[in-house]
C-alpha cells in the first residue's frame, strides 16, 4: 500500500513538473485567453522579454476590427428594424436590438481601456512571482479546463448560426458579440483567480508566522528569545505587508479598468438568458409537451453557469482578502514584542483602508449579485410571458 501511494505521488509530481513547464509563468498561463482577446481587437499587445507591450501594429488591427464590427452592427440594426420587421416578432426584435446596442458599447470600452488592461496584466505578472510552480500547476489546470469548455461550446454553435442565419448579418454579429463577452469575462476571471492564489499565499504565510509564535516560543528566557527572533519575523511581516499593498492597489486598478465592461457584459448575459428561456417556452407552448433541450435553453444554461462561475471566483478572492485581517489579529494575541505589535497594527490598518471588494459601476460583485440577477431575469421573463399569452389568445 505504501509503495502504491509513493508511486502515485511520484507520477503526480512528474505530471505537475511537465505541466508547469508549459505554464510556469503568468504570461504563458494567460497567453491563450489574451491571444483570443487580441484577435477580437481588445488587447493590441506584443511580447517583449516576458512582458506585454502596447503594439502600434496590433492597435491598427484593433481599430480596423472595431470599425468593421460597428459597421456590421449598424447594418444588422437596419436589417432588423426595416428589412426583416415583417418576419420577426416583437420579442425577437427587442432581443436583437438590445444585444446590438450593448455589444458595441462593450467593444468600444474595451478598445479605449486597452492600455490600462495591458498595464494591469503586467502588474499581475509581477505579483504572481511569489507563487511556487506547484501552485501555478493547479491554477493553470483549472483555468485551462474552464476556458476550453466554454470555447468549445461557443465554437460548436457556428454551424447552427450558418444554417439559421445564412442570409442575415445580425446572426453573425450577435454571435461575435457573445464570443467577445465570453473572452472578456474569461480574461477578467483568470486575472482574479491568479490574485486569489496570491492572497491565499499571504494568508498561508500569516498562519505560518502564528505557528512560529505559538509552537517555537520557549517558556523560559522569553525576552531574550524575542530579541533574537524579531528580525526574522519583522522582515517577514514587512514583506507580506508590501505584497498585500501591491495586490490591493492592483485590485483597485482592475476595478477602474474593467468595471464598465463587466457590468455591460453581465447586462447582455441577463438579456440573452431571459430571451432564450422565453424562446424555449414558446417551443414548449407550440408543441404542448416537454421537448428535448433546444439551442436556446442550452445557451441560457451556458451563460448561467458562466455568470455563477465568475461570481464564485470573485467571491472566493474577496473572502481570501477578508481573511487577511482576521489572520493579522490572531497573530496579535500571541506576540509580546512592541515592534512586532506595531507592525501588525499597521498591517491591520492597511487591510482596513484598502478594502476588499471587486466592484462594477454602482454594484459589488459578490454572492448577492446572483440574487439580483435572478430577480431581474424572473421579472423580465414574466413580462415577456404576457406577450406569449396575448399571442396565444
């Protein structure tokens, strides 16, 4: 039994080493999602000595992509409201109009904030250097699985788009909008997840400092022991405090850079979830019995899962940030030295001043946001069901 466990541990270590060789740094970890965002025209960057640098050539590509997308969105709006108005229901016209109004807003805001986003990613890269290769292995595995699943599902929708909207431009424009929304939120959650690992590192380090004070402190010669031990503890606490300050400022920079885009992305997801569920109810009403999963319901479930996953990652990171203050106060109970006590009090004051929230414009991203979104979807769905009942009469 012992030999089997050791063999399993060796295999897992080898697997982690081989995996970390591909994703051993933040740049290699984030490059797949960042490349997709660059292809969408959001991030005009290039790599120079393991650093993201603003690229003028890619900025030209981003400008051209935004112009083409805005032109297609304008043509799609014209086609929906003036060319195909006799073939679309009121709810379908409302659905496409809302998407084609929110989509350009997201693309324009991302284009304007591209430099700030590159700056955020470079700072996350600097902060993430405190993480070990084993931690990066776990982070890379989860991020890669999450992004691969969502991208496969979105790409699989292309044949359906080609078949359903082969003569209309608004189908392709809507799909491109949602692909951009998924790519943007994936990039945001990946950065937040890396920050979550960094905040967890600080919490684990504070727990180790407390264990040193609790377990290694002798009962005799306590004053002499503290005089010998203080330089190590003070250096460790000051390093952790500096790292926490840099991470907290990075969270504020991430909020100011991505708040409007994330809020608009959540809005367009709520709109599409509502109308997709309504379209599934129409199919159910026409057939009169429970159908198999339609494309509308599948993608409503996909977006619901994506929203829940995004909010859960942000909520987990926020809880890690909150725990830092509690960990600092737990250490205060076990120290008797004035210098260590002063350093811990300054650390606690810093945690209190910097806050611990990921915010959008007027909204905090936490577990209560899911409740608000569920209430909004239910309310709008009930309003749309009234159209269904009126049409059936």
